[in-house]
C-alpha cells in the first residue's frame, strides 16, 4: 500500500482511538522512552562546571545520538513490519502511535472541562500537564489563552509535522522528527542551563518545523472556510504580519493563525523553563477569554483534522 494511503489510515486510527491508555500504562510510549534517555543525558552530561564550548559539544553529541537511534529504529521497524502479513495495518498502527491529533484534542478539552466544572485551581493543575510554564498564578483568561496557544502550536508539532515527515521519509523520517522535537521540548530552552547544551536540538527542530509550521497556517485558513465563526482571511493576515515577531522562526505561525481565525489576542510575556520569556502578542482581538473560547478553538481544530485527512486521501 502507498505511504499516502497508509498515512490516511493512520490518521483515522489516531483520530478514533488515540494512543490506548492501557497500552501506555503497561509499556509507555516511544516518546516517553526517548524522554527518559534525554533526561538521563541532561543529568549526566549537562554539567555546570563545564565551559560553554564543552556543553555545546555534548549537546551536539546528544542530538547526533538520538537522531541515529531514531533513524535505526524507524528503518528496522519498517523492514520488520513489511515482512509481516498485513504489513500495511501494522505500519499504520505504528504511524498512528507517533501522531498526536486525538491526544492533543483530549488534553485541551480536559482543561476546558475542569475549568468549567471544578474551578480555576483544578484547571491550573490540568493545564500544567500540557504547557511548560508555571501555571500556579494564572487567572481564568490566562488559563484559556495558554490552552488555546498549546492547541495551536501543537497542531504543527503533534500532527502536521510528523505526518509531513512520514510522507516525505517514511518511518525513519517521522521517528527522527519525534526525536528532535522531544529533545527540543526538554533541553531547547534559552536559559542559562540549556542555552549551550540544547543549542543543537533547538536549531534542528527549527529546521524540521520550518515547512510544517507554515503549512499549519494554510490548513487553519482552509478549516476556517468550513467554520462560520472563523475568518480565513484574518487567519492568513495575522499570521503574515505577527508570526515573525516571535523569537522562534516557527512557533509564532500557528499561534498567530489561531488568533486571527478566531479574533483573539494570544501570546504575551510568560514563564518558560523557569525564567521570564517575553513572547509577543498575536492579533488585536478579544483578550478576556473564557472556557467557551477553548470550545471554539477545538471546533476549528476538528475541522483542520478533517481537512488534513481529506487532503491526504486526495494525494493518495
């Protein structure tokens, strides 16, 4: 079966089932396995007594190690699976496990549900599961904004980018992407501890996300066509004018697209990696956000997921 059709089937599997909780409780997930390895390397080799040059070299070594490991794992899985009966089903299941479309929706919806049913304190705790910032002092509008920002940015990181790299380079491609993206999320901060050690991981993540982040803008614009409260034109306009304000070459694009689509103002200063992070604002819309705005963002996201599936089937 062609990789495009496999990708479409993987999307359907992931949208419907996600990554089974019972399986996660028993064996974890490839990303958690990799995260444990990166965490060990961080503790063992990111030493404060080393010079900046030494820490940067060790960070490059970490990146090369996990990329090699991911490439070999992806290649070996591809070779093994294609020797099995019904190989297309096994490969689609493995690809589905490396996508995060359903899990992203579920995690953001959980923040909304907890905020609505259990109050702000519970919502802060739920939000802390999906963002890297300190959530203990956030009020309702900040919780809602952070949840919507996480939804928009992770649309690229969790769905569009891994699908893009699978279509481009098969299982090795998506495995390498997930490895680099996981490393960036753990050590790619611009803080005193990670500025040098995480430099290589952050730069490689910028490269791998360059095209997917901009594709995500187009996908949100297409999704907005099929969702009356959203504006396709403002999706493109706000992304074009505001995305480049972000310090990251990629992160601002999906956030600005979401802000423009729904007429919101997202972004703004916050805390990342335990230190102040002066993010810019995206859009000039409404600031006082509520749980209903998370619902609206999730509705737009569902339409994007549908657009992604339809386009994948059309390509196939």
